């Protein structure tokens, strides 16, 4: 393309197909779009990320502990109604109401609504990224064109999920609203990293239970105060001990000085009385 | 002019002093280890036999000598026979070595105590590395508690030859430890007598609190069952009996001269037979009590590690095979593993090398003693408890109380002969003598705060006191029974206290105990000779574990 511009020739691209206004032609068009979209989201695809959730590990344990401590009540009804999978693995029987309460409060099943929330969170993260500018050579107008991708145009429909397993794990990609390709992995990664906390909170999970497989989590910075705590406590105890030692030593010196005048009296005690018990001296 | 000898304010102070001296760190970190090695509950049999046959008679002998002679070890033995003053000097020298390295443990306990005020505890998390991309490598390879001990506390060098620099942090803690000991001994029995109320009683309070907490921990019963299940075949193992005898011997602190020193401050009419029996029984009961606490904590730690290991395997399999979250539990793990290995052998084969074999028994089998138990294993258990700062504080306070209590006895063994000797006490007041002794100890103890200090500590711990003490106590027993004469000693005793000596003590002193000590002495001597080149375990920072490092023949350290 660059060569053609220098020589003064313009290469005109082949004409774009006409847009048919007939409604009957729209259905195959939708299928075409869906098929193209499906191709974009593939396991191990370009710019695709695998997400893994461990809902039960994060939330089920709290409930399981509560249940174990409440002694054996039955749970058949709520098992079937809410699709609580624990009933099969936990042999105890629980009361329907209690199990219902715990299932609702603590746990949620991964369904299409949760997927919608996930897509919303990813779209939200992408919208927070500042607008992207890309400069490209446009062969149709023979000049450089700057295209701006406004982040606010990214919507839920641009986040595609595929391959949802029972684990729960799935792959997702974010497509460009203007064109039919996926946004670069680097951008998606930085967007997710910046909003990781919000995404985790939306699902009551944390970095370990909601994993984005190729996106490392940022470790918390070390909280170092300027003076380590141990030195402060050491200083306090050191000062207390030094003061106590000083007090004892000084009081010992004072005691010795005050008992000094009595020592001269001892010299006047006759030798034959020294060492005898005090009783004898009094009698004598 | 004659100065009256200072006395204990009450016989209770004397008992507490002996108890706080005898009940020391060995009860907490050596006895549980021996119990685990030599058959759990059945180790109590040789232990109690040795207590009755060796511990009580020798303890009683030292107390009687001290109370009768009313002097420190040098003066007491010189009174028994002018040629035996050397026994006293030997006791003082061994006490000097012991005091020098024992107070370093108190310094480490202070260090951990001061660091217990942080949230989270510094040994519970690995520090982040330079570019905040991960954790420090050494910490990742070892565990956070080991990293804190070897790198942050000791800053250990790779071998004993590389002494490194003096570490100012442990040095400051050592200075503080010696100041605290000085504070307790500077007025003699007046100050020591009051301090021993705390150092004797408070550790029991903390141990009781820990007992209650330990028994309610998840997995504590595993540890207790493991420990107390008797392995009766160990009763015929001679090493069990030898170790029981050694443990009783060193746990009671015989031969250092401390007991003689303490007893010399007694009224002559004190009934030290009763005291000897009480102190030795209390010491043994405390050992058993402490080992119940230790094993419930061991059980908790082992169960915690085992469950973490199982959870890691579960996570690995769940992720590799995209199984439903929560489907795999500890109960069905084996069945699912069998199913997966048969249904998807290829994928299972890829995952297999990463899977660790988790075994509760192997976690419990890791028997640890000494500083490793106190500062690595216990801290690892504490960091997993709730409100870990409180437990950590309590634990290190207890270690400090036990350590300082023993130090009082050790320093008394050195100070009493010095204050008894007219040459020294005429020139200096007792505060100054105590100050000088503490200063010299502190200066020499700075050796243990260098980077290679822990290796020197191990050498002192293993070799400074074992053989000398056996020899000293042997000579003591033979001196009293055969040089001074048992009959003369008995009549002296009757004149002093108004009571007779039971035949049991006489038989033990004259026959059984010396034979036992000779046996122990011969065993240890032959053990040293047969071992050949001595080895020590060095910390390898690159691999982050201990590896044996042989001594080179040209170095005279070995």
C-alpha cells in the first residue's frame, strides 16, 4: 500500500456489497454474525481468557460448617428446588427451610443471569479504559486515518462467553464495537487488573476463587511503617528495665551508707560473744 | 566482722527457686521429642524408673551438701575434702558455658515476643520480592516460619566457617536478656526470692491456658493418640533407657552447682528430703503436662497440613478435568482418582507428577526438638489459630519465664562461690560482682549473634555440658560416700537437721546411682569415639533446607 501511494497510484478496493433492506434477508445476516462471533470466542483462541470460579469452595464452606454443627436435619425439597448439589454428597438430612435459607443466603448457582452479570462487569472494566486512538493507512481514501475507539461504546453484547463447563469455567473475549475482531489481550488484561476488586466483590469471591488464568493478581504492597514496631516495644521494655536496675542499685548503695555507722559498733562487741546466738547475749 | 548469710524469706521461696530452675525449656522441647521417639506412653516407664532411682537421690544429695556446708560449690567441696575443690571449679566453669549460650535463647524469645505485636504475624506471610511480582524465593521454597527463623532472626550463613558480621538486632535482644537477669539477681536472695514466685507459677498458668486451647483445636486428638499410643517394643530398646536417664539427669540440673547454691541459703533445719521429692516429682509432671500440650498442637498442625495437602490435590484434579466445583471431597478422592486413571489415563498421567501423596502419619512423624520445635513448629501452629497475636504473646512470655527461671539458677551457681570467697567480696559489693559476671557473659555471648552463631550454639548445646556433668556428679557421689564417708555424713546430717537418713538414700548414693552414671558415661564416650568425623546441619539458602555439612579435618572446631 505504501509503495502505491509513492508512485501516485491509488488502489481502489473492490466495492462493498449493497445493503438489502428486505427483512427476510436479515435472518441469515444474524446467523452470519452469530457464526462469526462464535468463531471469535474459542478455547485457546487469540485474545481469549479462561476464567475459573470456585463458588462452592468460597461460599459453600461457610454454610457447610454451620450445617455440620447443627445436628442432622432433612433437605430433600430444597435440594431439588434450588438445585443445591450438596445433598448428594452430604449424607446428613437437613430441614427444608434451613437449607433453603442457607442456599439462598450463601450460595448461588451459575446460570445465564450470573453470566450476564459477568459480561456486565467485564464491559464495565473496558469502559473505564481511556479512549483508544489508532492511526491506519486507509487504501480507500489514500491517506492516514485516525480512528478513535470510544470506550463508552463497549456494551454487554461485545463480551462473548463460550465453553462453559460444570467446573464452573469458561472462555471470554471482548470484541471491538466498530469492527469484527477481538480487542488485544494486553488491553483487556490491564482493564481487568485495575477493576479486579470490583469484579470479585460482585460475586462475593476473591482472587483465588475467581481466577483469570493468564492475568496474575497484584500482590498487596508491604505495609512498612518507617519505624518497625518491634523497636518501639524493645525501647519501652529496655527503658523500664534500666530504670528498675538503677533504682535497685541506688537503694542498695543508700542502704549500705545508712548502715555504715552501725558497723563501727560491731567492732566493740567482745570477741568471745561473736557467733553466739543472740539469746545468750541478752541473758548474759 | 561476720556477715550473716542471706536466707530465703520462707521455705516456699526455696522450693519455687528449685522448681523454676529445674522446670526449663528442656521440659517443653526435649521431653515431647523423646516421648515421640521412644514409644509414646511406654516411655513413661523408663522415665519414672530413672526418676526414682537416679533423679531423686542425686537431687537430695546436692541439696543436703549445700544445706550442710552453707557455701557455694567451690567452698562446699573444699570443705568435704581439700583436694576436691576442683569439682566446684568444674561446676562453675560448666555453669559459665551454660549461662553464656542459654541466655541467647531468651534473646530469641524476646525477638519473637516483640514481633508478636504485628498484624499479620511476620512469620505467617512471605515478604514480597523486589519487583512485587511474587514472593521471596527463599521463602517460597521453605515455609514462611522457616524463612523468618533462618533469615530474619538468625540471618544464618551457609557454614560455620563463614562467621559473617555481628547482627545488631539479636545483639540488642541479648543485651536486654542479660539486663533482665541482672535485675533479678543483683540483690541476691532478696530479689531472686521474689522473682521466683513469677517464674515458677506463671508458666503453669500459661500451660493450662494452652492445654485448654490445644485440646479444643481441630485435629488435636490425632496428635494425642499418636503420642500416647504405647509402643511396648521400645521398652527393650536400651537407647530408650539411656535417653530417659539422660533426660532426668539434665532436666533436674544436677552437677551445675545451682542446687548447692540455692540450698546454702536455707535454714539448717529445713526438711530438704520433702523438698527434693516435691521438686523432682513436679519437674516430671510438668514434662508430661507440657508434652500433652505440645502433642495437641502437633496434632493440630499435622491435621492442618494434611488437609491443605488434600485440598491442593483436589484443586489440581478439579482444574485439570474441569470437574464440578465441590464434587471432589476428601471422602471420595480415592474412588474418583481410580476412576479418572482408568477413564482418562493420558491426562491423568500428565497430572500425576504434580500430585503429592498426603499422609497424616508422615506429618505427625516429623519429630522435632530444640529451637526448631519452639521457633518453627510452634509458630507455624500459632499462625493458624484465631487471634494468633495473643497466643504468640502468651507462648513467648512462657518461654521467657522458663528461660529466665533457669538462668537464675545458672547465675547463682557462679555468683555464690564468688560472693562466698572473701578475696572477692571484700573488694566489691555483690551488685558489682553480679554486674561484672553479667557483663562478661554478655560479651562472650555476642558470638552467638553473629551470622554463624546458631552453629556455635548447636556445638555448645550438644557438647558443652553432657560429659563434664556426668563426670562431676560421679565424683560428687563418690566423694560424699567414700572420701568424706557416708557414716560421717549421716551424723553431720543428724546434727544439722535432727532427722536421720533413710536407708533408701544411702543405698542409692553408695551403689546404684554411681553405677548408672558410670554406665551413661561409658556409653556417651564410646558413642563419640565411634562416630568419627562429627557433622552438623547447615542451612542452604539456595535450596532452602538443611543439609549435613562435614567438618574438614584441618579445622580444630570438630
